[in-house]
C-alpha cells in the first residue's frame, strides 16, 4: 500500500534526507525543512552507548530511541533496523516494534551478525535465501501499516556488484518498497547501481566514506530517488563540540565563540519553551475545587 514515504517520492525526482540520532537533531532537521529523516544506527551507537557501529547496539535500544524521536516530530522517520536482530521471527518482531514506536519505515540488511558500518572493512553477508527470508518476514509483519521497507545489501564487499544487484532485484520482488546497494566503491559502480538497481533506490553519501560523493542532481540523473546523508549531523556536532570544548579548556571562557553557539532564546524557541509555559499557566488559571 502507498505510504507517507511513497507520497514524498511522488512529488520530486529525488528526496535528500539527513540522519538523526536524538530528539534534538530530529527537531532541527524538521525545522530546516526536511520532509523525511533517518535514524542512523551508527549515530545512535555513538551517542547512546559510546561505541562504534560494530553490532553492539540492541533492538531494545534502537526501538526506544525511535519511539522518543518519532514522538518529537511530525515528519516521517525511517529507522536503521540493521539485520533485524536475529532470524525471520526476530525481524518480524522488530518491524512490529518499530511500527508501534511510530516509525514510517526501516532499512533491513543482509550482513552476518555482528554487523558493522557499511563503510568499514570486514563485512560478510548471509546466504541470499536467508536474506530474502528476512525481507519476507518484514513484509508480512507490517500487514497494512504505513511502513516503508528498504532492502539493503552489503554484498558488493562480499560477492561483487552483480550479486548485490541480484539480491536487490530479489528483495524488491519479495515485497520491499525500495532497494539500497551499500558502498559502491567507484564512480562506475555508483553509476551501475543507479542504472540497474530496482527503483526507488538509495544513494548513501558519507563524507570521506567508500562511495564517491555526488550532488543531488547528479545522483538523480544516475537513477537514485532517495539520497541519504546519515552522518553529516553527527560529524558536524562532534566537530563543533571538540572545537568549543577545546577553547573552553584552553582559555577558561568562551569569548569569541559566540558565532559557534546557538542563540539561547532561539534554542528555547526550538524546544517550544514559550508554548509549554503558556500551557502550564493555563492550568494554573483553573479554580481549585470547593472542598465543601
């Protein structure tokens, strides 16, 4: 059935969307005007447990983070569900949990557990049949929910481009709504994925990652409809914190750093402080009940 994500794709040639990792980053993405955002497993692993993306984040942790983020914004949120955290039954449970959390969709991949970031070395994938069982379980579990399933494959690194594209074709035939061939390693591989992968398909743009960076228009011309920047916000935030904290430690103050900081009043506005205060005051105006 058509979903909120399908509706966005119908309106434009290609949709660019960012990775988020907490309620604050999601609100900033929404305020920036994005119609869609993605909860990055890499970013949640880094910010929630302080660990690299090597399969340490649990299903419970990603679902709870998704629940909080989805409650904080109105735009649809797609969630990185990694491998589904087990066999087909685990995949089905993960999908149901994410739907209950308010997610608009998920990425589901074919790596062996423990998985790792798609732009790290040492990846391996399960047999094609096991991967397709994950996709079928996800499709069955969503039933008629507004939930967009992206079938991701990391098989380029563990089987080559043709195997990755064959898996994408099979996953789309099994009911996935979109495909994602992770980490093309050259301009030629990127172009081949854009041309040959079942549509709609994802381009994953990680600054200084394995895949060459291209503009939205270039990627759209190659055949990509979903253009994801999963780590841009996290890397920008980390760089800003490193810079400002370093200055504060070195000098003992933040003089001259005002241009790097969110204005306090504007930050309160982002969080809806005035609206919350007005709501609290509206309850204070109520007359207490007569004890008699």
